[in-house]
């Protein structure tokens, strides 16, 4: 079918509107109430056009094309109708647009610029209307509302939530909620569709929700952005909600080869950034990942890519999460991979630095086997101190990922007494089943998760009284809230905000002298500033002391590679060291972080090494087809108040005597309910972005 718009003949599909036909052909017709994803209502009249044979101007959004139709956009009739409509819209709109967050991206601003009229010409009066900034995620600035109805229709037609409507108020007709309820009280799901379709700055994200330093999509979906590996959190939560754990596992495995490990021990920064924090507790993302992983569905393997073999050989030094992740993806790119591990088994810190009650051996064994299955060769009980020699032996590239396995002692008086341990040595011995001599009373120095690993392990080895002392106040400790609470339940005695003065004893440990801290912070040079409370010294009688005050790489000074900040390897943006062909990743570069951070480093190093070897560096994996999410999410009474599912633990008196897993995995039914708490923030990104007139 052919029509003519402004003298230009174009081919159009039968049944489409004049507006859609014009926009598809790159011809701009002003419009406000029409959104690409919403049905047309013809309310704003800004899309008025003249159609040959029709006496009056008609709304282009509600006029269906006909064969040989002749349309004029800028005729006298159309312009007159359009300007009258704009006058009504601008009559009560704020005079100053420069202070609006949507300045320069506002559809209304774009249209009056297109029409060549300034708002000062049309504004007749202003409204004094109370803005609604009471909701935690969404602010409604009524003075900027033009009553186009797009937010109402999006809430109704696209989402099925149906909480927004026109309300008659003392200030006239405005968008609101029946009975003057808040969005929370009305059952809003805070999906953000209303924000996305609003053409002006009337409905916006609450102040502070959108971060200028990150991309728009990352601000909209902060959980996915916060994950170092950028796992598609909303997508796999949606599958868990639907009970499809196989697809959820596939989504997770597109980014990480250790889903069950992460489900057990991840530091879940995604949860820290979950928008649910603005109401109640975040989604239990980490434990939902564990449920999916424990389904042990392997259908994802049928879609896993494996490139043709290359003639390139890569050596990986260290079989921790960074090294094994890199090995996994490089092997899938067709390279021949050999991993050298100084210990008797793969796993790195996951196996030798984390207690079995948090991460059982069988989980590490299973996920390591999946990695070796793609063609990775593992050489155990082999320590490599000279990476360059591997290049000389025929390897085309080397990755150093030896982690931070050497613990540190503070220079305290008495740190060499019998009965003093270092965290890394202590935990490794226990994990290997080697004998560790502990007496009844133990003091752990440090305030992180490793300190709690040591303390809770000491309990399981038979200690009767276990203390933790740290400089930080309990609210500033780096240990997770769960670790602190579970440790307290098991009887661990916490001395937060205490400095360690000395270890007391004569040949053997007899106690630790502590002093209360009134203030602890780091200055601009990252130097620790500690202010103590006078006359607050006390000696805690103990028989053993375990230092858990940090870890560092071991043996890097022998590698003939450039170092930085002491023993850490210096790399460039591509993670390459000062020697061409030798790369480094994980804690040996960044310092001790987390398993998910190490995995992300492993992915990045695999991309860089593949490029170095002549590949494209693309390790993207699609283990399931992209499926359009059902955006019709419906209303749920009390949705914002839905409580986070509590993880059931083994009774404290029972668990502290055993290295069995302390947590019980959620049932699939409970997991589906917990996943249903997700706000599905990513649905916003599926909405079509209207183009401004200068983009045509």
C-alpha cells in the first residue's frame, strides 16, 4: 500500500496508523500521549495532521492508512490544532525547565522546540501542587505532569498492576491512587514502567537511585551491575520463580563455572545493591543460586560452545577460582590448557581456606570435574616459581593466579609463643585433616569472615571458649552479619572496638591484653588512626591465639615479575605483566577479595589471553535461548512488605560440634516464593524508547 506524506510517497503496511507509518519511514510527527508500546488514545492532539478529503485535522495516531492517502503535517489546519493543544499543556507547566532532571531528554521540550514556540509564550498560570516524594523508589512531581495518561496505561495494559488512575483533587484532575494511598499501600510492584514511559520529569526514580557514574541500564538493574561477573540476576530469578531450575542454572553458568560454590560462600554484593533494601531485606539471591545449582541439571552442557583446536598452549599457575575459570574458557576457545597446582587437589582458597561446614569437598570436586571435562589438564603437587621458564618450555602464554595463601602476624610482643597460629596455616591443616593442637580457650584476632572461619573451626575442634577481638565497631566489621550472628549463636565471644596490645605468656600463650578503642579510621594516606580509651586495659586468659588479620601472595618475589604494593603482581589493563605473554589475575593482583571477584578476573584474563593468542577474546556463552519475559506481572497485595525467607540452620549446639554444612537448602517451592519478591527491575529496559524529533 502506498500513501503520500508531505509530498513523499512511501510504502506502508495495511492496518497501521498514519503516525506509525510516518515514524517508520523516518518522518516525524509530534506526539506525546502515544508511546510505541501502548495503544493509541488520541488524547494530546499534538499528532494532528490534515488528510486530503477530510475537512478537519485528525489525530495521526488514531487514523488508519488507506491506499493513496495524502497527508500534510505542517498545514495551517494541523498547525492550528497542534498549537492549541500545546497551549493547554503548557498553561500550567513549570516556567523553568533547566532544573528538571529530564532537561534535554524531555519529549515535551523536544516538541515545543520542533514547533518553534517557547513555553514563555504559552504559559498562563502555574499550579501549586504538593509533590509526592514519600515512596522509597519513585517520586511523583505533579507540577510536571501533563496528564497524558501514559503511566496509567502502562500500569494497566503492560503490567496489569492497575494502581494508577486519574483522581479528582482540590488541585484538579491528577494522576494518583484511589483513596490517597501510597504506592506501597496500593500494591505497587515498583517495576518502574511508569517512570520509563513518562514523557516529562513528572515520575522519576527517587533521588539517589540513578548513578551518574554508571550506565543507565546498570542504574536500573543494580544487582546485575554489582556482580563482578555480571551474572543476569533478574533473569535467573524469574526462572526460579517459574520453577524452571534447569534454565536458571544455565543462565548462571553462562558467566560462572562455580554456581554451587557461589551459592554457598559468595559475598553477594548483588544483595547489597538490591532495590528491595529500600523496603525490607533484599532478595536472597545467593541462596536461590544454590537451589538452582543443587538441582544438578546438566542440560546446559548440550549448548556449551567448544571451538576448534588451536595450536596454542597456555599454562595456568594455581588452581583456584581465578585460574580454573580462565582455564575453562580458554579450553573452550580451543587452546591446550595445563594447570599447575602446588597442593594435592584443585580449588585454591575454596578448598584450603574455607571450612567444610561452609563449602563441602564434594561441591568443589564436582565443579572442578566439570572444568576438567572440557579438556583442561591438571598437574598437582607441582609448584612453579619461575613463570618465564614455562614460556621457554613451549607454552605460548602463562597465567599466574596463585592467590593470597600466606597469612600475616602482627608485630605484637609474644607473637612467637607456643600456641600461636596464622589463619591460612590453621585452616589449611584442618581442611587437610592434619593434627592441630588446640586447648580449651582460643582468641582470634581480626574482624572479617576469615576470623569467624577460624573461630568457628576452633569450636568444632573442641575448644570450650572462643573469643574474637577486632579494632572495628561491630557495625563496621567486614564479617557479614550472618557470620557474626551465627558465631554468636555458637557461643563465640566478640570484643569489638578493641586493640591488641600484646600476647601474654612464658613460652606458651597465657592470655591477650586488649584495650578499648574510642575511634578507629584511616586517614587520607590510608594510615590507620587508632584512639584508645584510657585505663581500659584487660587481659583475656586464653591458651591459643590465631592471627586473622590479612593474607598476601607467597613467593611472588621469586617470579622475576614486576611487583606493586609489596608482593602483588603489577599488570596492565589487559592483566599482562611486564613480561610479554605472562598474565596475572585474581587475588595475587587485587589483594584478597572474594570468590566471585576472582572468577570475574579469570574471565577477563581468558579474554585477554585469547586475544594475545590471535583469537577474538569473545567468551560469551548462550546456554539457553533468549526468551521475552512476561511483563504482565499483576497486582499483589502487600507486595512491598513481603518478608525475606529465612534460611534454616542446624541447631547451634549440634552444628558447632560438626563440620557438616550448617545451612539447609531452601525447598524448590520456598525458593520460587522468595524469587517472587523480585521487583523485576530489568523489565523497564524492554520498553521501547521514543525517539525525539532531532533523532529522525
